C-alpha cells in the first residue's frame, strides 16, 4: 500500500525525508537501498538498523536529494514490497502528559528534546529525532511514544 510520505525542502534544491522501512523476511538480504541511491542519485544516512538474516528487518534512514527523484525513490521502495512510514508519524509526545521535568533533555542524543529558556518548557522537535527510543523509558510519566 502506498502512503504519502512528507518531503522537506532543505538548502538549495536539496530535499530530505526521514523514513522507517519495514523489510519482510524475503527482502532482508536484498540490496534495495543500494539500488535506490544509485538509481535516483540520492544520499542517505542510516539512523538505526535492526536486521537479522531470514527475519523481518527495520531501518530508520534519512534520504536526501532533488525533490523529484526523492519522491520517485520512495515510491520505488514501496513498490519493492517494503512497508514505508514517515519517521515523524512514528515518534510523538503526549503534550498533555508532559510535566516539563527536563529529564529527557540530557538523555536525548540528538537534541530533539530541548528546553526553551524563555518559557522554561521542554519541547519536542520531530525533525531532529533519530528514533533511538532512549526517552521512552527515561520519561517518568511515559509522555513519549514510538509506534514501530
Ligand atoms: S521526561 Fe517526559 S515529562 Fe519530563 S520533560 Fe521529557 S517528555 Fe516531558
Ligand atoms: S527517540 Fe527520544 S531520545 Fe531518541 S532522538 Fe527521538 S526524542 Fe531523542
């Protein structure tokens, strides 16, 4: 099933998209990401990978490139049989549960959770999140959620 994945404008003509890829066992050993970056002239950063031979695999990555090829590349992944989700759809904070205690600020390796020195509140910036899950256990009131 194809779903619309957000693509964000970066510097110049560069665009980027952060994706969660769910590989079925039949595709875990296939070099699909290599084919993707060659075919569509994209750059990629792997943020996380849990892949075991003959089992399902999960990869979180950021793709970068020109907008058209980037969108075509995402469709290529979907048509290959990989379940593709946007990372921003998978990590979220329940704002009404957050007490702004600040415990997650030092835990978060990417500064996606940060203190605003103006109002002294803690904010979550999905754009910087790398889905490491450290804040899930670190938050005393379970305000952070991840849906892989
Ligand atoms: S640890 Fe939880 S409650 Fe505390 S600031 Fe972070 S998200 Fe909010
Ligand atoms: S999952 Fe939590 S700790 Fe990890 S980068 Fe995202 S916000 Fe930070």
